[in-house]
């Protein structure tokens, strides 16, 4: 299916997608379908190719292929120059790669020292008795009360912020004296971020003249004006099973009853038997081996999600997802386009010998304080463990990984921080200056919101409306815009505070905020 | 003015005897509780707390005071009190069973068997010891199911136990010793044996029940309001039938949960009912959830109708009930019980705010200030659910005739944008002249 195009970029992209899809289960399913169709009367020998194509189209398989291609396009970045080394796809800027590398070294060091201090191996095989016990308790692991007092999270968002604050581009020297006109924020790297006119264009579907769920479905607005039609369109999108259409649709918000299916369609998750089998395989890995990171996961869940007024109910699901996630080697694939590199560990006594190197944890992702909050909101939508698992995994490898790795990507946390600070400084300069003067740099407060994609800070229904837009625009930039909008909303109170603690107090409770009106006002109704 | 009959007719403060619905200069209140309701009453503009023996226009009393004093307290027309004299017809477990059974028979006679099944929301219950033999018969017909023994008059989960073997009941009956609380004075305490719902709907593997608030302003005619807010109370531990003795698993009352070993007071283990409604909608779709909530409406109305003729409908009385509803795995709601004094103590900040809203709006409806026309269908977070007949959601006030596409005027679990609504409600009324 290679087409000869003049645009080498396009043909390269096509070649790569074909390469990736060739090994997938979809490919074998398509082959099976095509072969099976040979028995059908409408398939004639002299027009074999066209007839099979027609058959695949009418039976919905072409749509499935389209969705898979669309998914690949969303997840993988466009290929760069064929001569570019693979690190470029991870992160084109050298200084960013270096910074990420040192950060990773620090994390691994911290993990190893905890391991040595507590004399706990990074991994061990469970004795049979323990395996049986865990299997019995699988659905209620939350009832376990292991002694976690000696464990501490490997790092917290604020540690990460310190690292980002110290990022510098060694090639950049603007020669200006630090002045009011310079960037006053904590992030001091010159990345390109969108300004409000560009954001208005980018988020055009959030405009004042377009209906939104989260605004136009409130009790004051008669449902005939927007909501009913929007729900009807959503049902049509689901019937058509079209990923691209779904992605466009959710920009205006998902109706509660349709959200789970729409997200699954966008993320191209269909929960096939082989997916369920894969999840069961991961589960048996958990039963057989105990990892040090498991304790970190337990600790995180107990500290964050279990204490949340709404998510505490889902505690057991969180273990079922996160413990399996740590062992999922398919997650390693995302490192090809992430600036991060999975940490390596060596079998005891074989330090430095590559044949004895393993990725640790198996999925290469070391959880930090608050990690479990990425999963918690999904428990509202998905109840079948393997489906919940797949949705979370896909969300992680598409979006969440960017929130805790150093990169120049527009959806990376560094860009988001810079976007936030720039928006605030440009449109609320008095507020920004005031907060800076009293030692309350705005990013110090909003950083944790963005790293967690606002999970645990907003009310659940509002959070889901926000994540609708993350999926719809395939970008995390909306997190930075919302953070700025929150500051704008509480600007009057913030102007009166005189300390960081007081500023934190004003912004401590976001649970009453309505996300969509805030975004609309900030983007479309503020005079620039 | 409310006072004992042996006092003089004119109030000692020299107030003129005002007509019932005239706005009063100041409303004198008494409050038997020291929790949220007291805060709300104290903060209400124009309301003044009176001392022990002073005369009052409004009394948030407790049921023991009512039992001892109601019958010999004279109350002027305008005076309001927060309980009906014989509310126990609805709230005591043995009484509600009796009333529902009788009501069901009546419906069956008048409207047929199918219609009568709408009353089947109360788990099979037998009074003990009077219906012991009937209970044994039923027990033998359904071997293996679990039953729950509940004291008729106690609350907060005290004195309850589960059993599956008749032997457990026989032993218990012989001993005359109750499972706990020997300090109780009552010698012969009535119990009920109720069929235990073994397949509750679980969220996150946990059992929960719903607390819903219904305000009844009168029984004859029946006028009842449903509050939009409410909450789901979760058991702290995972549900399993194997641990019948684990009190903490089966009883979701917050009071019992609070004594469970792994109870964390910071946790709260409650979901606002809006979150519950959203969760269910995401899981089952809007239509299924509409049906579930409509069935709950049915529970509220039928239960009130069943006691309509027995409760003394004194116009001084109103009552705020806390309904406890359990949902089973087939999405059928069951009535566990009705509380005449639902807890007004807050378990968290969010809970406090809910109870403040609830009580403020209750006082708006009681309308000591005489601001309402009586034709309103919504006041704050309360929607008028029954006004001597079903109330429709359609535009217009209570007098608008009900048309073909009837949708009930209930919004349980909906957004409670009460502030806006109250503003709109009270603004024009202030400028009107009252007759």
C-alpha cells in the first residue's frame, strides 16, 4: 500500500504507520476477514481486489482500520528527517535531553538508596502461600494495611518544579538586563508558546457562539437549544464508530451517558479477548512477583486517592490498575517519543553487564506522589478492570507522561508552565507582579494542578469536562489556560494577600469552580 | 405565641396578637438541639432565641418533648413546630409495616393487583414477638436467606443483628438479653425481623445507602417537598455475605461506621447525591437512571399516603424526614426506614454546607415571615413533589392543569442552584403589599 508521493515526509509517515500496524492484531484480523470473504458470492475472481475492499468497507473493517491509523497519527510524532538519530524523536533539544537524563539519575539514586536503607530487594518472587493469599484478596487489596511508614515517595511535584526552574538553554543569551519587560516567572527557557489570539483560533470550538456541555446544559437553558441535539449527534458518532469524528465531537463536551464509549472510541480501545488475556497475564505477574514500586504505589494510593472524598470508593480498582501497569512492558514503546528513558537495573552481582540489565520497573515508569490520581477519575467511567486498565494505559502514553518529563513538546510540562506564566504576565501584569513581590510566584501554586491534570482539585464532573477537551484537542495546553483562568477569576482576592500562605489559601479550594465558563471568559471575553 | 394553658392570654412582652400570615417584626424561636439547626436559626434575620420559659413562635423540638408536652400546649395559629404528634406511624419500623400493608390492601381492592405492586418497596417485615409465628412460616418457606433483627425504636444502628438460622432467634428470644446496650431501661422492647437484602448494588465493592430529605407541610391535604441534595453513605469495608457478624460491613449508618476500627473521620465516606447520579448515568445511561429516581419518588409518595389518614395533621406541624433508601443489583430501590429526626450534625465541611442549605430552605418553606404566595413549586433546593396530587414539572405554578406528557416536579440529584432561585423568588414579593 505504498503510494508514490512527491512529499517524502508523507510517504515516510505512511511507511512508518504501515510498519507499526503490520504487527498488530488488527492486521491479522483483517487478513482473516479478507480470506473468509472469499467464500462470499459477491466476491468475483476477476474483480477480487475491488470486491474485497468493498466488503471490508461495508462490514465496518475499513472504519476500524481508519481509526487505527488515526490513533497512530495522534500518538506518534511526524517523522523527522530520515537521517535524524532516534533521540530526535524523543527530544530534539540537547540541553533538554541532558536535563532529563540528570533528573532520571537523581530519581534512580533515590530509589536505590531507599532500597538499600530498607534492605528490600527491587523485586522478589512471592512464596506460594503469599501468592494464594494475594489472589484471594485481589478485589479488596485496599483492606491490606502493610507497614508503609518507612517508605517515602520517590519525589513530589515540588521537587520536579525546582529542576524545571533551573533549566537553561546554554545557547541562549538575550543580553538584556533583567527588567520589568523580561519574563518574570520561574521558567527561564525560550520555548514558543501560543498567545491568546492563537489560542482562540486553536480552541475555536470553545467560543462564545458554540454550544458547550458545561455551560449550555445548565438547568436555565432549555435542552432543545443545544443539549438534545448534541446528545443525538453523539449517538450517531458512536453508531458510526468513527474515531476522528468522536475527537471532533468531544471538543464541545461529552454527555455523561456517552462519555465512556466516546473516550474508548477516541483512544481506540475495544477490549478484545486478547486484551483481556493480556491484562490477566499482567495480573498473574503481580501475583507471582513483588516489586518495591508496589509499596510506593500502595503508599501513594493511601496518601492521595483514599483520602479524597470521592475517589476513596475506588481504592481497590487503583491497585488493580497500577500494580499491573508497573509490569506492563508494552508501555516501554512510548519511550521512543518521550524524552524520558526507562531506568535500568542489574541482576545482583552483575552490575554493568548489559546481558543482565532489566528495565525497572518493567514498564519503566517510577511513580511519584499523586500518580494514582491519574487513574482515579477514570473509575467513574469504566468498571471492568481490563477496560479501565487499557484506557488508563492509553491516556498515560498519550498525555500523562508529558506532565512529568522534561521536554520541549508543546504539551510538555515545561511548555505548559511557560504558557501559564506568559498568559498571566501578559494579561494580568499587576497581579503577577504583586504575587511575585510577596514571594508567591504563581507557578508555585499552579504547578501541582497541571502536573496532576487537575485531578483531585476540581469536582469530578468538571474534571471530566476538562479531560473531554484534552482528548478533543489532543493537547494538554488547556491545563495551562485553565490555571491562568483560575488566577484571573480570583484576582481580586489575590491582590489583597500579603504572603504565599495567604495566596495558597485563596486558591486552596477549586471544588466549586465551573471549568467551561472560566475558560470561555478567559479566552473569549477578556479584552486583550 | 405558644405557652402553657395556665398562663395569661396576652403575652408578657405586650405584643399584639397578629393575624396568622402577617409579617412579624420578630420571630421568637426555641431550639432543643445544639448543632447545625441552632446555627441556622441564630443567623436568620429577625429571629430571636428565647430563654427557657419564654414564649415562642417557633420550636425546633425533640421528640421526647413532643411526647410529653404537645397535648397540653396551647399554640396560636401562626406558631410552628417541627414534628407531627404521632409521626411514629411513619418512622417506627413496626408501624410503617402495618400502615403499608393496610394501604397495599386498599390499593389492591381499588385499583387491582398490578397497581398494588407499586407498594412492594419495603422488605418483608414481621413484628416481634406478636408475629413470631407468621415469621417462622415465612422463614421456613425461604431457607438460607438472611434476616435482620432491628429494634423498633432505636436509631443509629444500635441493637441490630443478622441471622440465618432460626436457632439464633430462638436463643435470643429465650435469653431475653439483647446483643448490646444493657443500660436500656425498656423491659420489653419490640423488634422487627426483616428480610435482609443480600444483593445490594455495590460501588467500588462497597455497600451504600441513600439519604434523601422530604419535607411534609401537611398530611391533609398531603403537601410534600423533595430536596435536591442528599448523599450516599458508604460502608467502610467491602461487602461480603460471609461475615454476618461484622456489624460494620452491613450497617452503613455513619454513626456505626464511626466506631469501626478503620474509620477515618477525615474520610467522610459520603458522596453527594449529584455525584451518585452522575456515576449511575455514566454507567447505565440516562433513561435507566430516570426510572430509578422515579421509583424512588414513588416510595416517598406511597409511604406518606399510607399514613395520611392516621397522622394527626395539625396545621402547626411540619416535619423534615430523612429517608434511607437501599438500591439492589437489579436497580430496584428499597425503603429501609424513615427518620423523623435525621441527624443534623455535620460529618465534614461539605456535609455542614448541605445541612445549612437544607435547613435554611426548610425555614423558607415554613415561611414564618409570611413572604410566600403558597403557589410556588420550587423554593431554594426544595421541589414541590405532591400537592394533594402529583405536581408537574411543566411551566406555570401549582394551579396549572396537568397535561399529557407528565414529568414529575422532582429533581433529586440535580444541580442545586438555590441562591439564584431564592433571589428571584423573594425579590418581587418584597415589593408587594400584603393583605
